[in-house]
């Protein structure tokens, strides 16, 4: 007796959304690191 199975999708349906979220998170982390570096530079060069 055989059973009916649906064909497996080639790619997961949420893969493109997941990739977009990962790219957005990476860009956010890079922006935060740049902001922190800028703040450290500003404080280090601040005339006392």
C-alpha cells in the first residue's frame, strides 16, 4: 500500500524574509559600532 506525500518545496517559504532580517540586523550592528566609535573619538578629542 502506498501513501500520498506532498512534494517537498525546493526552498523554505520564509527563506527570503529570513535573509532580509539577517541583513538588516548586520547593518544595524555595523551602524551601532560606527556610532560607538564616533562617540569614543569625540570624547577622546574633546578639548578640556
